[in-house]
C-alpha cells in the first residue's frame, strides 16, 4: 500500500510538473549560436559584433560531447515578466553570462560546475541568472558555455514567482523519488541483515548507486555533499556511472543465479563487470570528457546485456526472470533515453531529462516486489519438488519414446538423420538403378564462429531456424525428393552432423532449370535472422551424381563432402565433384607417393626463365620454376605445388628448391652469367616457425652474397595469415634476401599491408599484361601501378610479355624489367647457358 501511495503521489506531481513546463509564465527564446575553438580568446563585445552567428535549428542547444566554446545570443522580448534565466543542466563546467542593453555590456557573471557552489548568483542546483531589467531599451543576453561533458544548455526565461513555484513542485517530485529509493534501500538492508544473503546487499548497493547518480545529474549531491569541492563533484560523477552499473551486474548475477543456470552467460556478465570496474578506476586518472564518454558508451551495452538476460532466462523457465525483465526494461529504457540525450541524439524534454529517474523508480519497486516473491517461491519450490517425483515415471516413459524417435531424427532440428538419409537413398537406387540422382551436401562453415560468439544455446536456436528455412527452400527445388513424409511432417532435408545437411534430387530434372537452382542456392546462403541480428552461416554446397561419381551411398556422400570443401565451393558457394580435384582419390594418393619418391631420388629439376632490364637491355637474373620431366604423364607445375601444399610435402620441396637454386647460382657464376635467382615461396612456408632459421643457415653454407637470391610471394597468399607472413618475411629480409610481390593485381590484398612488407620489387600479374596492347583499361591500370610503385620505391617487373608491341608499351610506361616468352621460355640450365651465349649473335631484344 505504501509503495502504491508513493507511486500515486509521483504520478500526480509528474502531471503537475508537466503542466508547469508548459506554463505561459516562461518561454524558450529564439537563439543564435557561434562555435569557436576551445582556446579562442575573444571578448563578449567582439563576439556580439561577429557576423558569423547562425540560427539555432532546435529550441534547446544540444551539441553532444564537444570541447569547443559555444556562444549563445538571444533578445529579451518581455522585459517586465522575464526577470530570471534558468539553465537546467547542472553539469556545465564554465558559463559566462553577459547582459547587454543597446549593445552595451551591463552585467557579467562567471560561474560553472568547476567553481565552488557558493559563487553561483543563486544558490540552486540549476544555473540561475537574475536579469534585473529596467523598462525600455533593447536587452540581449550573451552566454559563453564550455564543458568537458555533454554540451547542452536547456535554458528558459522565467518570471521569478512562476519559476520558484515550479521549482517547489519539482523539489517535491524529487523528494518522492528519493524517498522511494531510500525506502527500498532500507527495506532490503534490513532483509540482508536478517537473511545474510548477498543478493540483497548487491541490490542495496545498486539502488544506492542510482540514487547518487541521479542526484549528481540533478546537482543535488554537489549542493548537499561537497559544495566547495568541484573537483570531487566531477570525479564522483565520472566514477558513479560505472560503479552503479557494476553493482547492478553483481545483483543481476546473484538474483538470476547465472552461475548455476547459465555458466557461459555468467562468464559474460563477469567480463562486463570487470570492464566497468576498470572504467571506474580509470576515471581517477583520465580527463572528465573522455571518462564520461567512455562510461556512457560502456553503460549502453551493459544495460542492453542486462535487459537481454531477463527474457533469455524467462524463456528458460527462471521464475524470477519475469519481474527482472519488466524492471530492467523500464530502467534500460530510461537510461537509454538519458544516455542518448547526453550524446545529443535526441532533444531535451521532461522525459529525456528525467528518464533515468522514472525508470529507476519503477525498477526499484518491481525488483523489491520480486525479491519478496523470491522468498515465497523458494518455499513453493520445496512443494513442487515432491510433485516432480510423481512425474518421474511418466517422464521416463516419454524419454523412451523420444529415444526411439531420435534413432532416426536429429534431436535438435527434428530432421531425419544420417541413417534415415542413407536408407532413403539406398531405396531409390534399388528401386530404379538407371535413374540419375544427385546428392547435395550443405555445410555451415561459420557455425563454429557463431557458437563462440553467441554460445551453444543460441547456436541451437539458429540451427533450428536454419533447418526450417532450408527445408522450406529445398521443397520448391525442381526434382527434389522427399526424405520422409508422414502425418504433419514433410522433410526434404536431412542432418548428417551438427553442421551439415543433405538432400536428394532427380539430377536430370534439377539440371534442366539451372537459374531456378542458383536462385534457391542464393536464398540458402542468405544470413539467418535471429533476435534482430543477421547471422551469416556461410553455407557451402557440394554435389555428387549417381552413378557418375559413385554407385553406393557412402561414396556419394564422401565425394559430395569433398566437392563442398573445394576452392570452387569457397569462391562460388557450390561445386560439383571433380575427380581431378580429389586429393583423397586413389590416383591422387599414388601421385603423392610418386612426388615423395621424386624428391628422394632427385627426379625434379629447376628451369630458368630470364628477366631483362628495359633501360640497358641486359639480362639481370632468372626465375627458378619447378618441373617434373621424367614422369610418364606430365603434371603441370601448379598441380605439383598444390599437391605438395595439401599433403605437407611443401616443406621438403621448398628446401630442395632452395638448395638446387643455390647450386645453379654457383654454376651461373662459374660461367660468368647473371647470378640473381628468384624462387617462389608458398604461404605454408611462411607459417613454418623454423623457416627463417633454415634460410639463414643455407645462405651461410653457400656463402651467397646479399641480393643474389630473392623470394617471390603472391599478394593473395600473404593475406591468408598476414601477421605471421609479415613476421617471417622480415626475418628473411634480415638475412639479406630481397622480397618480390608476385602476381600483383590479381588478388584483393591491402595496400596498407603491402607497404609494411620488406619488399623491393613488384611483379605485375600476367592477366594485366597479356592483352595490354588491345585493352585500354589494362593500360590505364598498368601505367597507374607502375607510377604508384615507383613513387613507393619499388622496382617493377612485368611478367607474361609475349609481343614486341607490349614490350614497347611497357618501356614507354617506365617499367623496369620484363619476363616472358618474348625473351625465352623456361629452360633447363644447359639450354639457358646456350641461350645466353647466343645473345650477341641474335638481334638484341631492346625496345629502343
């Protein structure tokens, strides 16, 4: 009853206060503003005479968190009734009040939150300035405002008597509010003393924190607690925000028993609690502006977290969560309105100014009620536990039925599981062995990251949503086969594992409408809408066809999974199984064995392709390219590298290439030929911890001069692991090995990242060079690339040069070096020596 009476009184005073806010005895003048730098030194007369004044777009000045000086100017149109100026925001650091009559300064007052309270012209929590106007004359008020907090100045011109009547009502309103909070604090403090339960103490601290916070925002704490200590007032305001939130987090954790019912959510709350405590400690040392902005920025997500916990626990059956949700919904709304007002996102009004007081009062009463009900419910729980025993047998019986259902269905999504899928596919093959059937596997590649971000329970809900959405989409695919149809349940999708789904279709029918299928795939790849968030699951599809890719279910599933994991599936979202890309096939395994044997028996070789300097026409060096010449069926070089990277052979292969390249360098030196050799390095090598050490040792063993061995790394490969790649390349560069960025222009790497690399050379990708003479857009890109690289200090190499016209274009663009078939194809060492020896006898390849 007492709480109800307090609430009724609060409502009545609120209504009266709203009427007073709209009373005709006061008005908000039309204002102009001028914004100056924080350190601008000007006089009031100079500012008054400025021609840079701008009309204020809103009634109330609100600029958010800025440090600039804000000057406001407005006329006093009703001098007989307007004899008091009120600025109702008490957190402004410095205010200069200047009264002009006929452009002559009559009065000047300097005050603010950084000055003792006793120096204010009127002893009131708000800033009040008596005008004392004589009849006649043109009066204007000039205000200079500067603060480290929120730059807002809700001002109003009043008649003295009307203002203090309004102030009296607001004081009563605040008294009711403070009375509610103090009553709640005392009641719960007595309960804590009686029951010794920490949750009541945390609630007392939380309510006390909001009491001090609202009192500070209203200027009451400054007036009553430390009126002569503005420094304490500002530090207290900066610290009370995160401390109040910290106490609230501790109360919420204890009230909802998060440690017992939701350990992951409990850890999240503890992490946010630690951030708020750290913010409170940091506010002792950082400036007020930064501290308040960071505190308010931290309070918003913290409040949202507290609001989110309530509904989540409510859905999970926590009996206290309903009251908690209602209470924190009121508090969060009020706090969010106040915080948005401080940032300048919404204009000033009674609701925005007193949102936190209204919300915290409702929150205090609701949570007090919830704590009382909590004691009653604990008693009721003991009775319910006895009833639970009576339901145990029934639950056990239901569990047995569920186990039978789970034998053929996924327990989370309710979809048919792998066993059901295999039975259905085997049935279709057995019924019509000549019918072409397609198996499509859908793998959710981003599910693990989603689980780490949102937790397993939220991930389960997302999987349920995804399974329903995918099932609805796949039922419309032409040729789709139902995996299970029963009363009220039609499934066209099966769950192979928690991250993988599968479906079956009649291949000929589905392949006849590719656009329809691609449209459905795009729908499947759309993010899942969960609690207002768009959750990207990044599904990839792999397809295998019966009987083209296998005649039994296990083989078809395995090959569809292989297709799903291919590079094409990662790029385009869907891929068909291709035996040539199957690194797990018998042929591929044989090739791995042969490659390992070729390494051991030294059956691989390096071919050399020359590079020419366009200025001098000299051959400056070579690129070493791997070949496997003795194998009966030739394997393209890129397949050799890809196979080595997939199977772990890239490490010994790269070490063999480096040794062989250094051997060839010594042979070149003995022949008097150019000795600079460039070797391609795999991104896998850059992730090897011992690779830089190996490079240093082999360079020392061959006594190779700095710069004679260079490494080429593609720009795309470096972006797979930028941090480790950069670390390894810097260590290699320290060993005297220059770096060349290969295939530049073919990837999506970051220029800011490339600038960090210890590279000295850029190789423009052949895709931009091949049609240089025919495509204007390629010429623009190449010319721009050359100019940019020269500006950054790089040497530029064009690879893939095959015509004299392309060569002349590159010379005119200022390209440094060229490489391509116009010079020579990659050749073994002996043939490249013959080619070099033949150069003086041939027409010199020179663009000049």
